[in-house]
């Protein structure tokens, strides 16, 4: 079983839709979770980061973690064409100096 | 807003040649990382670096790879004898300190080995 699984998409939604992006993981030691946005041939841009289970909101973005199900989500409200990108989940077991384990990314297109 | 910078943005090299990829991490960060992303694949961890030494490395980071922090600002990745399969985007990242866990990535260097 792969450590972090993420549906690669592509996911296509109309402008204004609510987008739900998800990752599952197998390593129960993971407790730090991040979402990155990556435009084509660019570096991952940190969007949200959360510790352990629960919700975190930042503007149109909400990150959810359910450690009991080993499932994390990123919701984008009122999606815009500028949200079109690949969204990567990443996670680690420790804070500080620790490698991140990434999902493969979900490619999102928001159509005007 | 402080950011991680990387040079060059694109490097083309012939198989067997040495390349050095350069990064300037965010200035007050303590932890430095190299990751790579082969086209269409996951971002993969290569190596982490703290206090002037390697903290952790993946199985990808074999003897052909080395890292260095030659001065107070630069962080470099050297590939001694490039192979075709080293063609990828290489990302540098930095992290603030022991109580933080988020990592900030640079724009990447696209390495093409011919």
C-alpha cells in the first residue's frame, strides 16, 4: 500500500463551485499535514498546514484532518479560474527537521 | 515576503557531467531540504540538512549526490556524474525551527540530462 494516496484527477469544476480535494494515508504516525498548490513547472506553494485532527480555515480554504480514518481534505469555496493548479497533500510524523511525504497531486481546472 | 530562491531555473547537461544546483533559503530558517520531482510523478525527499551536516537522506541520495552550505546563505546540491534518470525538477525547501513543521519551497531548477 502506498504511503499517501491522492486521486490525480483531472477535476474540472465551474467557477463558483465548492471543490473538495482529498488524500488518504497509511502511516498512523503522521500528525502534521500540509496542502500545497503547484502551478505548471513551478515550485509547491504552501497553502495550509494543520496539526493532528480538526479543521482550519483561511479565507476560501478549509483544511480538515480525520486521523481516525487517515483521511485529509482541502475545501475551496467560491472557486476561481486562478485556483486552477495541481494541489499536493504532504505530511510528516514530526515537527522540526523532518522529510515530507507527498501525494501525487490532484489537477484542478476551474472553468469560467 | 521572504522566499526561497534557486538558480539556475533550467540546466541542461550531458550525461556524466557534474552539476551544482544552488539555493538561498529563507534567512532565519534552520532546516534545509532538497526534493526532486520527475515529470508526472510525486515530489520525493532527497536530503535534509541542519547545523552544517546531513540529518537524513533517502535511498535516492546515493554517493553521486552531495550537499553543502558553503557560506551563511547558500545551500547547494551537487550531482557528481549525471545520469539520464537524474532529469527532474529539483526543489530546495527550508523550515524555520524545531517547533515548526511547515516547509517553504523554492521555484525549482529543471535539470535535463542528455
